[in-house]
C-alpha cells in the first residue's frame, strides 16, 4: 500500500505585519533625536512699496568674520579664537568709546529710552570657505547671536529691571531698535584651497 503524503501545515504569517509595525513604533518612540541644534533665523520683512536701492555701507560699519577650510577664524584683520568672538562682536556693536574704527554713532529717538546715541548702521558680515566644517560655522553663528542676546539682556536689565524675554512686546521692540541684529551671510569662497 502506498502511503499518503502528509501535507506540512504552513506558518501563520497573518500577524507578521502587525509585529513589524509594533516594533517600528517602539523604535521610533524610544530613539532619542537631537532636535535642539540648528540656526534660528528670521528673515526681514519684504520692503513695502519702496524701490530697492544699493546701500553703501561705510567700511568702519562692517565687521568681516571669515572662516577658512582649516576652521581658522579671522575677525577684521586678526586671527582669533571662537571663544573671543562674542566679546569682539559686542564691542563692535556698541562702540562704547566712540572709536573711529568701529561703527559710527548717531542720535535716534527710541521709545522708553528717549534720544540715544546708537550704532544701528553696523553689519556683521560672515563668510566661510566651502571646506569649513558645519560645527565651526554653527559655533560662530552661536557666538554672534549670543553677543546680541547678551547686549539685549543687559539693556533690558538696566532699563526695565528684567530680562529681555520677560519684557513686553513694546519694550522688546524698543530694545531691538537699540540693538538691531544685522548679520549678513556672504557666499562661501575657497580661502583654504579646494576641498
């Protein structure tokens, strides 16, 4: 007698997709992602019904910050360490001793402050090499933003006796008029050779 061939039962795979989906959700939830790094920039509003004119900026009103492919930082005509950039930027923005080599001061009427001498025509021009590391570029941007933030906090504390973030919208606007953030990004160059 011939034996009957037994059929081998198949594996039930109806729940495989469910298990894969649950594992995917598990790994997405438990994986930590660094989301606190990046550059927060707010673009200026578009000009309203005004013709765009070429703006001529005096040389003394521009602080040139350059990064080469070796991640060396040049501020003005000096090579400096990144940790010194914030202090250099603060001095440039405020021009405390009215130095003729730093931005020119002129009077401006600002709410809460009255008629004050400010340097609102200053520009910090950042230019990097195509080979500059993102980390160095990011650190330079952080130092420049920190310079503005510290100046605004110091002004808020001296005028309103509270931090900039705790000031009302009108007070913050007056502080921004006093210390406008002017960071210009130039197109990357090849300072340190090809990479």
